[in-house]
C-alpha cells in the first residue's frame, strides 16, 4: 500500500508557515486566567484533567512538533549519517523560517528536539551537517539560552512586539504574508514557569 507524503516532503516555507498558522490560532484562543500560576500549577491534580484547555492545546501542539522532529530524524532505520544530516539541515532551515515568521513556539519546539540527547548524540550525523546550517543552529539556540533567566529570548520578544503593526497583512485565507506577521507567537513555557514561581513565592493574603 503506497504511503502518503511525509512532513519533510514539503518545502521549508510550507512547513514553517503551516506551523505558524496553527500556533497563531492556538495562541489567539488562550484564556489569560488559565495561565495564572494558581490555575496552571493545579493541572496534574486529580479531577483537573479538563483544566486550562486552551493552554493545554498549545502544549500539545508543542509536543507534537517536537515528536515530529524526533520521529523524522530517528524513526527511519538504516539511514546513513549523510541522510540524517540532510534531515537535520532541513529542520534547521524550518526553524530559521519560523524565526523569520516570529513563531517562537515552534522554533523552541524544533530546537528542543534537535538539542535532545537522542539527536544530539548523533555525532557522525552532526559531523556531516554543512557549515552554514550548523552556524544557524548555534545562533538560534542562543535565543533560548538559560543565562540570566532566559533574558535573550525575553528581549527579542519585546523587540518583536515593538514592531507590531508595522507590516501590511495579506488577507488571503490560509496563507501568511511574505513579510513577518504583525505580532509574534511566544513560547508560553517561559511565562508559565514565571507565573507558577510567583504564585509559589508570594503569599495569598497580606496583613493590613
């Protein structure tokens, strides 16, 4: 039985733009109160399976993207190092396109997969990656550096927000403009962690 097209059969632009369309829709539906630390931190408690559904949807999409990267690089047995390197290079190009589209959610998901131990330890495959995509991968990875509480990613996001509305939108249904969309799609994980930490650190009641 013939198999349908695989994700990496599509062009870099097609994959990155479709990921961005999905992430844009999910982010636009997020209910702000579901992000509160007092709400999100209770998600794993008994009976809370349906809590924070809009935030859970973004997390599920993030995990799906990460799984796609892992599956495409690791799931095909018998691939030689040069073939795996080609797949690594394509995901790096998709990540770069997500960065250009200001989609930090899928960008982070792709980088998380590429930096995971199962992929990172493919020394021969990484050794076959061309110099330019390897340099791009390193630069993109710096965006989500752990230094100074993810200061780099926060500063970049604030800079992107400052440019919101400066580009004209293409109103064609199901398509993205050739220029970056008017607003970034953030990686929610950083901010969810912040809010949970604030909820833990700050008292619920203050003495007057």
